[in-house]
């Protein structure tokens, strides 16, 4: 069993930085799930169960959304 370290720093408005032993990555939490540079994770309504998917399209959408939010604030 390996050691796992993970910490989330909240930046406000659902934005946050996830810090783990592999590095730092941004994420955006919504009512429907979480978007990060690795993909998205959707809530299922069952406690402890989530649907997780990764792909280039999700990365493109997340980067565009993050850029839009930065320039509009």
C-alpha cells in the first residue's frame, strides 16, 4: 500500500489548487462535479460513488473556461 498526500487550497468561486506529491494542479468545482486538467468527475447522487473520465476535450474546455473567468474578473 502506497503513501498518498493530497491537499486542496480554496481560491473562491469553486476554483482551487490541488497539491499532491506529484505536483500542483488547478480545478473547478460545480454542483454537477469537478473539472481539472486530468478530466472531470461527476457526482452520481450515491454517497462515495463518482463517475470519472479524462480526455483532451475536457482539458480544452477547462482551460478555456479558466481563461474566460480570469479575464472577466
